[in-house]
C-alpha cells in the first residue's frame, strides 16, 4: 500500500467484504460478476489522515483475486459513515456504509466484516481530533526537512487548508532565502499576493541591470558615469565594422537596462560610427 507524503494509517479492519464495488474495480482485481450480476471483493479497509482506502488481498481458495488493487475515498469527499448489523433482526455481522460527496458515486460504499462497527465508531468520535494532531506532527517533520511541497500536500489531503496556506507562504520565503526567486514568484502568484510578485520582479530587473553593466565594462559594478565613459572611450578607438557592431550591441543592452537614456544612446552610437 503506497501512502502519500505525511499520510499515516489511523485504523484498519482486515478481512472485510466490499459489497458493492464498481465493475472497473472488480475487473482490475481479476474477477467477473456471477450469474446473477453480483459483485463483491475481499480485502482490508484502512482509515488514514487523508482518505479511506480499500485494498484487495489474494481472496479465498475458490475465489482468487489480484492482491493490492485499491479504491479510495478522499477525506474531503467523505460525508457520513454509518454502521449496523447485517443479518436477521440485526444480529449478524457488522456492516459499514460510507456516503460521499463524490459526484461519480451512485450509492454508498458498503463493507461487511468483523470490526467494521468499531472502525465506524472511531471515525464518528475521535478520528477528527487524531487526524488533525497527527497530521500536524507529520507535516511539521517534512517542513523541518525543507520538503515544503510534500508538507503542503500533507496538509491539503487532510483538508487542513489554513495550514496548507501558511506552509505555502513559508515555502515562498524559503525560496527567496535560497535565491530561487522565480519559484517564489510562482507561489506568490498562486496565492494572489501581487505586492510580493512586484517586489521580486523588481529585484530581478535590478539584478539584470547590474549584470549588463558588468558585461559591458568587463569588471565589477560601477556607476552610470563610469559606464558611459567606458563606452565613449571604446567608441573613439579606430576599429573595423564588426567591432563597431559589437559596441553598438553592447550600447543597446545598456539602453534596454536603463543605464543610459535615449539621447545618450544616440550620441554614443554616433561616436562609435564616427559620424
């Protein structure tokens, strides 16, 4: 059984019968409906902090199944979990019905098996408290490892949207710390934090200007006056056509970066061309 990041099993019931599985699940488990069209599967039922998960086992001697085939109900889709006794006068084996808000579901999931009523009782009583506290522990461990993407998934799958939102903001700040500004911008855009997007884009633009400056003068960061002097000095050196084109290209980069204005660009271009 493969779990999501930060997902833990809170309660399980082994050896239940899935009383109304979909035809797709039955087929994946290597089974077919009987002559009356009845379908059921045998397996284990798990309640995690993220979902309800049914997983087939190998079946019985006469009724083999493909083990490890799963069906899940995401936590945020679960609407109600009911339990009752299945059999004459309510004296039989416990049965659980799970109602969901999933639009693809035509009827509740139905499971029959010993321990199913205890499982349902746990869901309706202490599950919510355990889910929140244990999810926080698991997610905070992921955060301490700087695995923010897994931590966000951990919170979201448990329906803890406020915690997921805080984690996304912390992730954006961490991306700033490690200078992954484009990733931070993407997160802030998702969060609709336009002020932060503008702030980071301004930083990137300013850094771009510095890089252009350094490229033109082939050295450390200098003032705009020194940049202009350097370009003018180069433009006064007798040079061939190819070298002039290179100088004009560098001058254009300065202009695009805002290091020189339109008039200065025109004047320096004339000097390079010797006009």
